[in-house]
C-alpha cells in the first residue's frame, strides 16, 4: 500500500511541475518585450524536460530530485 502511495505522490509532484512549466512556457510565448524569444526558448526547453520527467514517472515509476537527476 505504501508503494502505491509513494507512486501517486511522485506522479502528483511531477504533474504539478509539468503544469507549472507549461504555464511559464505559455506566458513566455505570449510575451512581446525585448528578449522574449530567448525567454520563450528557455521556458520551452524546461517544459520539455518536465514533460519527459512526468512520462518517466508515469510509465516507468522513475523518481527525480530537485535538479532533475534520476534517483
């Protein structure tokens, strides 16, 4: 039972990180101020990394630390 709970907690954590990175990417893409393209590219890269971590957690049960390194 504890294993399922840890899996669900990890999945929730990765899902919330994915949502937050998607939101930042969306906001950066709509920006028009100078330097917006660079900020949008950085946000998109972070969003793709968060998406990969979420899929790894969902499909393979992987866990990641705060720096994005696999445990």
